[in-house]
C-alpha cells in the first residue's frame, strides 16, 4: 500500500498540473475562482503525505485525503451552478485510484461516498431539473461504478501476476525477491519512526538426511507443512520468507530483541509439531535471532548478517546466548 502510494505521488502531481492547465484555459468562461479548490486539494494531499510516512495507520490518512478530493470536486460543481451538473462524472477520476491502495471494502466505501455526493450536489443544484431528467445523475453514477469495477478487475489481475512473482511456488511463502523490496521499505520507515525491526533466521535440522533417506517428495512435504504451520501459528503481521532450500527468514516490524527471541522460540515450537515420513520422525529447527535497537535505523544487511552468525552458533550447539554488537544484538537459539 505504501509502495503504491509512493508510485502514485508523481502521477498525482502531473494530474494536478493537467487540471490546472484546463482551468486556466477555461478561466475566461467559468471564472478564475475554480483554481482555489484545486490549490486546496493539493495542499490537503501534501499534508496527508507528510502524515502517511509516519502514521501507524497510514490507510486512514490516505482515505481521508481521497475523500477530501471528492468533496472538493463536488463543491466545485455545486458552486459552478446547475448548468454544470454533468461535470459530476469527474468524481470517477479519484475512484480509479481506489483499487490501487485499498481493499474491496475500501473501494465500495469510496464508491458509496461518490454516489452520495452526486445525488446531494445534483439535488441541491437543481432538484426540479433532476426530477424531470434523471439521466443527469444516472450517467455520472454509472461512470463511477463502472470505473470502480474495471479498476478492481485490473487490480485482481495485477495481484494474481504479482503473487506468481513474489511467492515461493512450493510453500506459498514470500520469496527472496519480495524480501529485498520489503527490507528497503522497512529501512525507510525505521529511519522515520526510530522503531526496531527484528529478524528470525530459521533452518531445519539435518534436513538433507530427510531428503536422502525418505526422498525429495517427503522433504517437500515437510517444507509445505512447516510453512503452513508457521503461517497459521505466528502473528498475521509477521512476514515469512523462504530464502533457501530449508531456510526461512521472518521479518518482525516493531520487534525488539526480546520480542524477536519470543517469536523465534514460538517458531521452533511450531516446527516440532511436524513429522517426517511414516515413522513419524520429529522435525526440529535452529534459529538465529537479531534486532535493531530502538531509536536507531534498521540496516537489513547488518542485522541479517548477525542473525546468520547467531544461526551458525546455534547449529554448533552453543546454546542460547546474547551478544551485543554496535546497533544490533544477536541470539543463537539451538533446537532441543
């Protein structure tokens, strides 16, 4: 969502410039006052952008800015007079952007607001004309609904193709390519919020023996089961990536070293529920855990390197140990 908003910002600026040019050209006929709502809308978006980057719930600020743009368009049409009712179709322009940033619920909430504004402005401007000629409101409403349906369909297609690009085909976990983009986003966010980010690096113990003794099909089954149980057992906002054959990385936004260690212990407990082969061989895992300090920016490369070192210590059987190094701490957690 944040990534899409970043991509939309330069496009939004160019859209405002196009609208400003159109209003300047139309100024001799409709008046120069029409530039005032456009400037107001631009100021609101700029204010929202500043809040979005720091807010714990950026979607609220995004939707607030979007709703403000709809209200300004509706007010501008109302002030222009009853001869401009047909311009209510312009409310479909912001609707097109809904699917890029919000869920289905958010899309229909935005469409509902646009429809209410169309009816309210049309009836306030000239209720008698609307009663005599209902297509004046039917057409804009149809354009708004159609625009939302088309953009939602394009979003579903985009998500389907994007899933193929970012998901591991065997386990359904996020893949290494998607990890890189998310890590950069968390680095940017932590530089602003100064909140910590934790990493849990999990590796299945003696997994090669499972493949060699039971076959690769059994090994694949273990990976699928582990991935399913981790997705089900961990928190919904813990980001789980398959970064190697049997190596899994869990990104923990907002987690300090203690919270990351807790998630690591939980992940190991979840893995121990998995059995390999018909004889029910128990699967275990080792974890390397690290996290950035509160108030210091998150450096993915450095933190993941410490998690990898901690995992190596865990694999050697050094037990549970904490070591502070610079802006990070690392913990090696060996399976039991």
